C-alpha cells in the first residue's frame, strides 16, 4: 500500500506538495470516489486514480509503442527538428522518457519509448539477441548472393563486421531484413555494401512485438504486460 500523494508525484510532473494541494482541492478520485486526504493509502496494482477526470498512470515505469513518422528524430531533444518525445501525448510523458533504440529521421515504423533504463538496454544490446525486422524498398533487386552475404555477416565500409542477419525477397525491389544490432544507419549501410540503396525503411517488429497498424503515424500508446513480455520471447 502506498500514499496517494506519493503515487501522484512519482512520475516527476508534480512535486509532493503540489500533489497534496491537488488532492485537497477535490480534483483526485480513487476508484470513482473523491479523496481529499494526501495520506490515503491504496494498492496501485488494484486501484484507478483519475485527476480532473483523466486516468493517472500508476506504474513505476512507462512503456510506449509509437508508429514513428518520417521527419522526426529519435532523440529526447533537438535544436533543429521535432523529436519523437514532442509527439508523445502529455499524459504519457515521464521524466527520463527516451527512445529504446533509434530509427533514422526519414525512417518510419515501430519505436519503443520508456523511462526504464534497464529495459531499454536489454532491448538495444546485441547480447540480448532481440531481433528487429524491417521492410525496405530498394533501387534494385536482391539476389541469392546478397542473401548469403547477409547470412555470413558482411563488412561495412568502415570495417565494422555485422553479425549474421536474415534477408528475404518480398517483391520487386522489396525485401525484409532481420538484425539484432542497431549501429548508426546499419540497415542502409548493409545494403550499400551490396551496391543497393534503401529508398524506404519501416521497422515492423522488435522481438515478438509487432507494430500496431491501427496506430496512425505519429501516434503512440502504452504496451500491455503481454506485449512487453513478448519482446523477449525465445531469448
């Protein structure tokens, strides 16, 4: 059981004192009942808090899925461009919220955001072997030699040796690729090493989690517990 004022201030948006003022004003309800005592205790796993009619997230951390659009950067701040954080609805923002991995500015698709550093590291680290799957359009067709080169682990122009990856031809000048690394522009650089240019890139899945195609580009939502768990299935 935890104090109501502590739960309201946990995400860093309110100080403990501001949370207490808000509670005493009658703006906070617990399971549909107005509570005016900051010291009121509740089980955050069993109760629902609303503030001015809007549900307040009681979880210690937040885990979001975004359908990233082109033209925004995967960063917490940028002096020249909008960031993915700028697109997150105000009620889902937390102190420390950041992308768990990156997508290039012109790339689209599944992006995870969280304020849980351990979770983000586990998603990103090649040691975790979390597979990221991408759809690409190219300026040419792939062939069997490209597929084998990806399987063997190809070398990039700077000498970096990629871990073995899977490449699938899905149509005319289209393919899907699976990697468990996330070096800067890696997918594009892998195809560049084979003499091909990526003209469109969309991340489809991370581990067992697929992009929710009902999300419009730029929209985000919280992950369910099951969605969070399936990221690491099979690891």
